[in-house]
């Protein structure tokens, strides 16, 4: 699907590392280059033609985000990515509103960016970080979340789609539950926004974070969306030019309103413009179409490897294009090096989910993460390489 838009595929690479980052279509690169070559300028500072053009493009990306995920465009904050966004939530809002003994519910399949800030906050103010158990498929269920909630639970923070197991969490039900029980709901959308349709307003999410580079966009840019009343109470964690109305010798100052007060300094202007281009590109394809196609690819793969006896798959039942696997008796990185011999790019390791080993009982896996520009021929070549893995050490060594 749309393979002709991705020049990197012309090299013959079979790219299955989409969970880490995605390939970039030419239209996104062109949009960024146009800024650099035709109207380079800073934002919200100049009164000349190039600056006015840049302002219009930059500010309109908030409208594009609003249409894409059904949110108020004025609550879209541009950040450096999901990691930055999550840290802003934890240290800009939660640190101010939580107190010692308050409980935050996570789970052991979460990415480091949705674990380490909470651990650091527990050191600083004494919150209690708890982990909801996963089920037999290593998935996070609504029932297990409900069973883990106590009267001290103040926040539930989770990835919409986990980056290793690939399970799609029922955020609508979780959001409704949180809303009824006055629990804040923080969602890491890094792995979901690029792959499935999101409706922020109808999901009862309080904060949502995602990154451009995982959705065919540039690196170094992401989005934090929040409910307006929460963002108005949230403190910036970076201060500087562009986000203040004034500051005086007597130490008085006034910050600008949401979202500008969270975008200090010169932001990633070209990257924001590129983000707008990639969102329009994805909307042109259709998010439902993307998700349906990824599931077809995954099921095709699972059917094709049924008779490979030494292949271990950890997440056969997850509803996403992520597959976690190992070859029995082979270190995950050796499998990755072996597949690279066939120009097949996958990810090996713990995938920044370093506590998942407590659940699946193994530290490292090979992750095959699919996207809409993969095809059945890519799958066939991967399956053939896995079928011939008896020769793996001849290749690796």
C-alpha cells in the first residue's frame, strides 16, 4: 500500500522496525524542505512575508491535529515527542496535584517513558507506583485494572497499544471508569495514533501523548493534548522566550495562555510543518484502512509460520501489527543480525519495556512491527528466512 511514496524501499530493504520509527514519504520531506528553502523564519516574531507564511503553516497544524484525533486544536501542545510530553504531564501537572501516599497504576508492559518519570516522582513526593497484572496472553485487561483500583488510586497511566505485546487497551471503557471514579487518565499514544483511529473527546482521556516519527513524520516533534482545565493548571517545565507576556526586575512575570505557555524558545518549526503533512497523508489513506490491512498481514504471517517448530510467538492474539517472537535457543540479537543478512530490518532487545521480563519470563525478544507499506512479499521473505534458521549461526558467525 502506497509503497511508491517511500524512496527508502527502493533499496530493497524489508522494513519491519516500525515500532521504533517509520519510513518517511516524499511529501513529508518536501513540506519540510519547502520551509527551509522558501520561507525560513522564526514563528510568532516577525512581520515580514516569510514569517507570516511560516506562522500560518505552523499554527494550522493544530487544526490538522484537532481534526485527526477529534480534539480542541487550542489544547494541542507541540513537544519533542512522547517522552517529553509524558514528562510534562508528570512534572508539570501531577507533581503539583498528587501527594504522598497517592497511588498511580501502571503495568509491566509499559515503555520506560511511562515508567521512569513516575518512579522519579515517587522519590520526590512519595506517591506509590503500582503495577496491574497482565493476563495469560500478557495483555492488560479492563477487569484487572478495576480489581487493582483502591480508594487511594488517583491516576491510571498506560499505553493505548503496548510496544512489545501489541495489545490494544480498551481506553474508552477505562476512560469512562476513570471519569466516574475521579481518577486521572493519562494515555501514551505513541503506538496507537499511527495505526488506529483515535477520538480524544469521546474517550474521557485527560492527557494524550504521541510522536511524529512513529507515524511517517519527522523526528524531534510530538504532541501533548489535554483537557483545557487541566492544561490551565499545569506548570511549564521549560521557561524562556515566546511563552511569556512580560517579566520585570521585581521578579514578576506573566505567562501566555495554553498552548503557547508550553512552547518556550524556538520550536521544531520544520518538524511541526512536517507533522501536519504526515497527518494529512495518513488521513488521505484512512486510519481504519491502515489497521485492517495490518491485521491481514499479521494473520497471514501467523498462518505461514504454524509449521515452524522452533519459533516462539508471545502475542498471537493481540489486535495490532506487532509480533514478539524468538527462535528457540537463539539470542534475540543473533536473530536480528541473521535477518539483516536478508535485508530484513527488525528490532531485538527489551524494547524499553524492561519490566516485561517479569511477565513473559524472558528478557529479550525480536519485534516484527508492520505498517501499511509492508506487503505479502515482505512477509514471505521473512517467513522463508525464519524457516531456514537452522543455518543461523553459519550466517551470524
